[in-house]
C-alpha cells in the first residue's frame, strides 16, 4: 500500500515537472512574441517584458510569491506543497527558455527584420528590436493547445499554477460571486492590458480565443476523452429495459418508484450512466422495448465509482 502511494506521488511530481516545462515553452516561444496575455500573472509578465524588457521569469515570480503569501494569510493554508513547487518550477523553466532561446517566435511568416518595414510585431533580441510577420491564428491555436496540456497536467498532479486563481479566490471570499465568473473576469481584464499597452484590438481578442482553447484542452487532459451521459427512463416495461441494459450494454443502474403529477399513477424510473456508444445502442432499441417510454438525457462531466473513473485517494 505504501509502495503504491509512493509511486503515485512520484508520478504526480513528474507530471508537475512536465507541466511546468510545457508552460514555459508555450509562454516564451508562442505567447510572449505575439504580445498576448491569456490571463494569469504570466500574462502581465509578458506585457511588462514587451514594454520594458523585464524578464518574464523575474516578473512572474515577483507577483506569484506575494500572492501566495497573501492568499495563505487571507484564505488559510489552502495551497499545498505541490502548488508551491509549481510556483517555483515555472519561473525556473521560463528563465532557462529566456536564456537559451530568447524571445523569438517559433511560428512566423517570413524572416526577422531590424527595421519595422511592413512587419507588424517585434520581439526583443538582447537590446535590439527585431520585427516579423505574424501568423496570429496558427500561433493562437498552438499556444492554446500547449497551455491547455501544461495546466491540465499540473492540475492532474494535484497542484495549481497560482497567480490570478488566488486573486479570484480572495475576491470570492468577500463578494460571493462564483469562482468561475471571477476567474473569467480577472483573466479578461489581464487580457485587455494588451489593448492599452500596444493599441491593437487583435491582441485581447486572440488572447481570449487562446483562453477558450486552453480551457477545452484542460478539460480533456483532466477528465479524459470519454464523454458520459446520465439517462432517466420512465417506463412501464421495466424488466425489458433492465435486461437490455444489463445483458446487451453490460451496465448497471438503479430503479426508482415515482408518482406522476398529472394522473397520480405510480411508474418506475430507471437511472443509468452510459458512454456515448452505449447511449446510441439504447436509443436505437428503446422504441422496440417500450414505445411509450419517457427519456431524459443529461450531460455528465465526471463519473466516479465502479466501472468508471476510480474514486480519488485521500491525501
């Protein structure tokens, strides 16, 4: 049992290292050269770097650590060791990328120029501004994919990347606005700083598109590719549908007794959670099993327990 727990911890820290490294790659090679700010303290760090040449790693850690301390004072010890490790690893990997790669974009359309000419974006090459022709759309998609995988892997390790999440948690404590809404507001405001700093309406728009792609990839990494549907079936032919679910779909379920509001007649209701492919089989056979059945299908974001995702272990 101890060996299994140790193995799980080692894997989670490897996830943490991988996610932090990917985050640094995405930020330095894709997000920063395009002057994007997809939320978080590293969004602001990118703006500071483009405006005044501050190192992203230094600006990020100078904001992250005070936020972590303030968050711990206000919210209590909510942030575990892994979040602290993440707050340290991300600037370390970012510093390595800044030192050995610089701030040159990996995706661009053409060469680098010493003068602006017809190019519309620049990056810092030491003390020199070099201009390039951007490919905003491709870069935004790739950035969203890398950021999403990076943060999703960090989440799977049981950590967070800190930053604006802490600001949202503090605001949530005093405003009682939902945490999801506050995260969206804070990240959107950070994205809007690119409009103020660079006077280019494309930058916050692409930043918000990046955030959207990132969020979808995070869900995919954290929850997996499988999608589940929860199905409620009200029927008078309980046995026929029960046999189909158990024998043909090889799934279990629960049967309830309920009373209809209109006529006050008692009917049976079957509750079952299915993968998409099994739901298709059920829908194609339900008319044969009971043409008078009433079905309600609900999207299920996460299912845990026997036959599905394992229940989380206690820390």
